[in-house]
C-alpha cells in the first residue's frame, strides 16, 4: 500500500508504468496486490498535536487505518514525513507520539511493516547522516536507510544517475552496508560490481568467519596481531581448515571492516622497548571506559 501526500494519481501511474515495463508486467498483474492513496489535493496529515501538544490521529489516519485493517498489506509506504506530520519535527515528544501512532495504529494492529519517507535537512545532507529534526526520528524506528547521490569514481562531479542506499541503522542485522543503484528507464536497478548484493553477502560471510576464528584462537590462547609477521591474524586464518579458500588478503579487508565497525579493536601492551599489538573484541571506546 502506498500513501502519498505529494504525488497525484496521474504521476503515480506514470511511475508505475516504468516499473511494470522493467519487470515485464501489466497493470492487471498488480490488481488486488497494490493499493494507492494519492492525496495531494486533500489533507494528507495523519497526526497533529492537540491544544496540549499531544499528537492525535486525524480523520485521514483513521481512513488509512481502516484500509490497512481491511486489506492487510505486507508493506505500507508513506510519503513524506513533512506532509503527513503536522507537529514540530524538532520536538522529541511529538515525534515519538507520531511514530507511536504509526507503530501501534498501523504496524501492530495491521501486522504490517511501515516505511516512512523523510527528506533530509541541510545539516543532514552536509553531515552525510541524512537526518532531519529531532533524534527521535532515528531512535523511534527499527531501521533507517539513506538514499543519496554518489560520485562515479569517488572524485569529481556526482554521477547524476547513480545513488547509494546506505543502512544507517538496523536493529536486526548489520548496519553500514551500501547498495549502489543506477537510475535507468524510470527504475533504480542494482549497480553491478563490488557493491552488489552478492558482494555484500560474500563480505558478510568473511566477516562472520573472521570473528568465529578470532574467538576460537583467543580461547586457545594463540597470539593474533594486526601487523604482518608470525602472529598476523589474516594469514593464520587463511591457513586454517575452516578458511575454505578465503585468502589472507580477503581476511585483511575483513579485519579493517570489523575495526571500522567497532566489532574488534587493537590492543597495545608491553614495555616501550617491546610493544606488542593484538586483536580483541568490541570497540576501543568500550575498553577505555572499563
């Protein structure tokens, strides 16, 4: 189900035509499977504050809720937050109240997933976080994705047809993953190469194996270090029977990804004349606090 306060029926049909053509489908193929509520000419607001500043459901929300409970869609997409939320996006209680309305009144009652589209602020664009308003927008959701423009080769002007979909938060899986998408004939398609879904899955597999081997070697009190030498962890892991052909170079990249993600950190010990580096679980900040 798609609920929009921005797009008209005519515009939605134009976009759907490109999507259906990409998948070699007809409109008849999605009858009874796709439902749209286009309200640019009507009041699309779903939640608004009362005189006490408490977010309350609107008549539009009750209509949408009735449709969700009747149809029971697997997914409800709502655009955009600025159109459907009449409160102050910088006030945490109002944002949490609105998100609670979507969660309790639609997601839980309708047993469905909710995707809410939100445009980033100038600060969110500049920082690369894609955020806008109160931190409650991010804290109130189970996951958050950020779609942004990227540069073709990391330099120069952005590639106007290239986007990256980055996992900024995910309570149930790995955050930080990036999928590159290319705009082609009215549809975003996965860009082939290192950022494809297959490559992401392959990297995740190596990362998980690195962590399992690190745990095993640590329990066996075998020395593991981040620097090349007799204790170099990637090389030792590549020689292990469980490596299944994964090379030292691949384990080296996994080690850096895990350090960047805070899953492991480097511990330095010993006297100044004979310093020794080793790998340990968790982020460095956690070790310093302890």
